[in-house]
């Protein structure tokens, strides 16, 4: 049996709270291309599924309603049967009432009633979790169940592997849920009426991005012109102010209207149609002394910790690339990527120390990230701590050099290496790489380490090569950018 087409669910209801137009599309066009998850979104979904499954072990002894996704009638019948037993909990307990179908993560027996436990893969309870729980309490009570309270169960930041006994913590949200129930009942009626009618008109606004980015933005938002004021560096809070003044693009902004010096350099470069280089660039480059080790880490952040001392989402450096440039300009490349689920940190630490040995400067692009990763390794591999901290001491950051001295109109308001490289060194770019973003790399790395069985040996080898190629380009990009900056500095300010 399928759900009635206009029935609400937890996800539809929360989408409807954000926007009735989004709710309408999600319900009437469930196969819309915008709703097909990309690899990053799918990875987030998979994490949520894994966390939900593990959460059940922390409320043990319950009955799982384990039926195909669309067997709604079967789920309702199985839940009814489980409710009639003395089971201490029901996982995926399904009810349908008042036009709403919900499958509750964990319904835990509490005296003569039941307690709702909503499992989240985050490490904190967020305001948007309250309506998630409230719509379920509303449906459970409409179905005739006694609900004694509602809790949100999240991952516990204080948990440290190997002791996973405190992997979760539960927060009681009963008071907030009870307070919201009258509004939930009214909103259910409104949303059901919306779904029975034509596509509603809704103005675009901040709600399109909060609490979640709406997948239908390309349908509602007019195309933003190039150099729109919203692309000004670090000025998103001021974008509406500029628009209210009638300044739509950076070309419209008069002298003195942008206070942030970096954003103002962007304004001047865009209006002049050329790159701006500040006179102090040459001086800022003096610190970059050969031999130089250009260095970059890739990391994984498992929701469920797997290595000693790690908590949920601890960021662990597992792969690196390092180009060493000798005083005569000769380049030597070092790289490493692990395979399999074993703790790679001792090996990574040893190889990092070796790669950077002898370098006067270790160049990073946004060094805060690399320094934090090196500190993590120092804590995880104490006998290497002194050598790893010596790498930190030699680290110099290329990003602020670009940000504070150079703006090319093609940066588009970003100083990420992916934005800066093709503008400064057009013959190099990340286009065409199989792995092309840090997030992609993290997902591929996680699959390679923790789920290698999901790939054939040939796929594993191809993914490994793609990761190495991506990380290698990150450090080669730094080499090329530094060389280009030196050329610009030699050519003088204003080039
Ligand atoms: S883009 Fe905005 S207005 Fe359009 S459906 Fe999404 S949330 Fe609603």
C-alpha cells in the first residue's frame, strides 16, 4: 500500500515549515532531479543511517520494524503488533493519523506510555530538532498512544575511542515540544490544504537557505549577475544594505562604500577590469625562504570514532602531498595515502617529518588547518611530537599573502586555492579531476579506508590514484602561485 499522495511525513512537514512552495514540489514531484542527492549529500544521509542503527544498541532489547521503505501498510501492522507486546522499545515505530505518517527512530516504553527518542547525527541539539520531534508526538497522540515525553539523542563530543559506552547523550525537549503542539496541529491543517491546491506563490528570502539550503533555488531565484554585490569578500551581512541602495553589482558601488580593505580592493579591481597588486607584496614574500616544503593534508572525520583518542567527527589527517623545492628550483614530490581501516597516524607522522626534513619553510595554504592536523598527530603519536611541532614552527601561510596584497577579478570574492590558481596561473586548474574538492576527497578517503569492500580492486586502485592526483595538484598549485606572486612583486605594484 502506498501513502495517500498528499499525506505529510516528518520530512515533508519540516520542509513545509521552511516553505510551502518547497513542500508542494517535494510532494508532487518526488522524482525531481533537484531531489537526487549528490555524493556529499548521500554521504551525510549514509552517516545518519549508520548513527540511527548504532543508536538502537544504546536503547537495547527493542523490536525493529524492518520492512521495505514503501510498505507503509506492513509497517503500520507490524508496529501495532509490537505495541501489544511487552517490548521495551520499538525502532522505526510507524503510525499514520491526522494526515501524517511518521516512523519514529526509537519509541521507548515509559510506564504505561511511550517516550519518543529522535536520533540525530549531530553533536548538539538544534532548534530545528524540536519541530522534528513535535510532528511525531502529534501523530502518535492522534493515533491514540500515550506519549510521556520527547528526547533528542545526539552524538556525545566527550566520548573517546575505544570507550564508546557514552557515544550518545539524550536531551529532554518535552517542554518545547508540548509548547509547540497547538501550532503544529494548525500547521498540519494548513500544509494539507496547500498540498490539495495549486503550487503556492512564495517570495524568496533568507528562508531559502535556513535551516537548510532549499534544493529548488534555481527554480525560484533569478540568475544573479556576474560580480553581484553578494560576491563581495566577507560582506554577505552588508549585501542587502547595498541592494537597498540600488547597488546590484560591484560596478555600482561608489568609492568609500566598502569599508573592508580586502573587499574594497576587490571593488577597485572589478571596476578597473584588471588585477590589483599592492606594493607591500615583495616584502611579504621575504619569509618564504628555500628549501621550501609545500605541504597539504587530506582528512577524514568519522561520525563514529574508530581510532584511539578520537571522538565523533574528530578530524584526522590521513593523506598528504609535499613538494620540496631546493634552492636551485629542483622539485621533489612526497605523498602518502593509506588503505584499509587500521590507524594510519604513526605512519603519516613519520612520513610527514621525513618529507619536511631540511626545509627552511613549510608552506601551507590556510595553515590553521595544517597546524591543527599536525597538533592532532603530535597528540596521537607522542614520540613524534617534538618533530611535528618543529614542522609547525617552520610553517608559513600563503593564503594571507594573496588575500592582503592581490586581487584578480576572476577570484569571484574567494581566496580558496581553487579560485586563486586558475586566475593567477591559467594553465593550471582543478577542472577535469575525478576528485576535485576537499569534501569529495574526504568522502572518497572514508570509503577507501572504512568500506573498501564496496569497490572492486580496480575501482579502489582508480580512486586511490585520483586522490593522489588531487592532493598533488594542491601542493603543485602552491608552487605555481608563489612563483607567480614573485613575478608580480618583481613587476611592481599595480600590475
Ligand atoms: S527557493 Fe525559496 S521560495 Fe523557492 S521553494 Fe525554495 S525555499 Fe521556497
